[in-house]
C-alpha cells in the first residue's frame, strides 16, 4: 500500500511538471511506453557529498538515477574496490544472494558521472541482507541530505 501511495504521489507531481518517470506507468498498473529526456531527468536524485568510504563489490553493478529504481540503469560500477559517498534506504533489490534496501551514492565507472548502486553488490565481512559495510567493517554512513 505504501509503495502505491508513493507511486501515485510521484505520478501526480510528475503530471504537474509535465513528465512521468520512466516505468512509473508500469508500476501503477499500466504499460511503460518508453521515456523522453525530460522523463529521465525527473528520476534523478542527488545527495550531499561529505567524504568517501571504500567498499568492495563482487560483480559489475548497474546504477540507477535514484534509490527508488525510477528509470532505466544509467551506468555501471565495476567489480572490485570502489568508494561511495553515503547510503539511502530505498526500493528493494533481490538477487540470487539475498535482498537489500540500501542504495549507495557514488561516482560510476561507466555511463553517467554519478548514480545509485544497490548495496546488494557489496561483499566482505558484515555485508548481507539489508546491510552496507565498508572494507574496514564500518557501516556506510547514511546520506545527510538528498535532493
């Protein structure tokens, strides 16, 4: 129910702005007819940058324009050691190794300059379902400001 309210609210806001986020009609029960540049722009979420933490990813991870999986992937973070700026609780991502709701804001290796990558792709001690831990075992800090 909460997801539906968020989607309906996002669609209402988008209609005022004249653009619906990519995939929004599919989430609301309709079909996704694709996206125009203005629709993609409506999905982008930025975060305040206040330092970096190093993490390790076990695979090439796709990045979304925000932590709610709005729109199509905008780039990739390669497997290995990468830095992230912060994390934000968002849309659930489920794969063969578990589930995670944390999304990490970072600079990407391919595609757009920055994006949100699911913490699902993190490896190392302390990581797993709904966890986001850096290579030193410290919890990745939560984003202080998202806009």
